[in-house]
C-alpha cells in the first residue's frame, strides 16, 4: 500500500473533500499531508502544522486495518528527519488508541475529540517547572497558599486589564497572571509580556508567567484569535478548559480563575465553557469603563491604526504609558508600511 504526499492542488482538494466527509476541515496552516488511496479514492489521510499533528481520518469501511497506525508512523518518521522531537496531536477520540500505541500521552479528552503529546517534553514536567518557579518566588509551598489566576492576551494591556488583575489579586495570597504565548496578535508575545510585567512588577503577590503551549494555543484553542466559533472550534475551547482544570488547577493549587465579561461570540462561548468545566472556581467580573465608555484593547488598536496614539494613552495603565508610546509608534509605522 503506497503512502503519498499531497503536493498538487488537485491532491489537496481530494484530501480536503475526504476530510469534509469525515467531519473535519483542511486547515490553512497545514505544512504536510500524507494520504493513502485505492482505486483513485482516498481511504486515509493525516496532516501536520510543524509539530502539531491533525486531520487524521480513515474511511469508515476500512477501519480496523491499522491504516491510522501506518500513515501516522510515516508522518512521525518524516518529522524526525526534520529534527522534530516533540509532537502534539488534535484528533477524534476514536483515534486515541492509535496514538497511544505510538507512545502518545493523553492530555485531554472531551469524549468527541482529544489532545495528546509525545516526545522530549511533557505537561507534567512543565507544571513542575512552573510550580517550582512560583514556590521560589513566594518562598512557600503552593499548597499552603490561597492562589488565584487569570489568563490574558493584553493586546495591548489596558486600564481594564490592570484594574481587573489588581482587584482580583487582593483576594489571594498569590496571584498568577498567564500571558498568552501564541503569536497571533497585533502586539507580539514579547511586547504583550513586557506590558503586563512592567505594569505589575510593583506588586509582590502577583507573578507574571507565560501561558505555555498547553493553554490558548494553536493546539488548544486556535479560534481564540477568530471572530466566530463553530462546532470544531467549540471542541477546541472545551479541551483548553479541561487542560486548565486537570493540570494547572491541580498542580498549582489554583482556587479561583478570573475572567472579564465579553461581547464577542468566541469569547462569550469560551467563558460559558470555562464556567461549565470549572464551576465555582470561575469568577466573572464586569468590564471596566472610563466615563461611559467600556475600556477595550480593540478600541486602543483602532486608535493606533488611525495614528491617534496620544488619545489611546488614556486607556493605558500609568506605569505603561511611556513604554506604550514607544511601542505603539513603531506598530503604527509597521501597519502603515504593510498597508501602503
């Protein structure tokens, strides 16, 4: 049985149609696709984006022939040749045994879809690393402290983010602020982390941390960066919430996770999922206003696009205003060049 690499537009279209028949879609960020066909009909396929494996499907009447294991083994071999020694996978729950037989470890399972990982890194190691860093910072065990947490993108950090964090942190011995690492935003990760760290460095009970690849990432919740949410993206968000509940909450002894009220469809859906999965661990707070105007990062970005940076500054926490002016000016020039 020959395994082919989809390179031509016709081959990709053929695989895309096959995936649609199996309730999947051919994602725009795919970098490699393998497929098996018989009598000019696709019977199995698998794809990846860098180290993220996805879109595994086997025609229903051919399941039980180890086609999933065969095509997965070929893809892993290709990845190792590229020097990739860590793998993540987003797949239907049906294929969990196929991946586990190849050494993958289950991270989360919604009952419909699942996330697994394999290779040199593992979530338990990352959780232990974060735990040790927090305990070094507070000079105590996390299990002896009342710990709160929030996950923020801060694109950029506004007075709304700032006030939400400060108000929430007052209720805990230790407050963990996880900044989304995925670079899908107008301000990149380094800039966003700098905003958050700079604004909060004066508060000893607040610790700013990277979100890691296990939270709000292209693996766990790619639709976080979109404006709509469909069934597949709902499942992603559900898995993101499960990972936070089963790993971050348990390993770091997090008592509460704080969220701000939302209006965009994706984030409204995500907040509901978090409430369903984390239940009384979730605390939702209303958005903060300046006068009668709701403070939002999207409004600040709009003002930057219009080169109204001085006006945007009033929505930025005072500790960050100098830094914001410097970075926002550069971002406007980049935006202007890319749209000229």
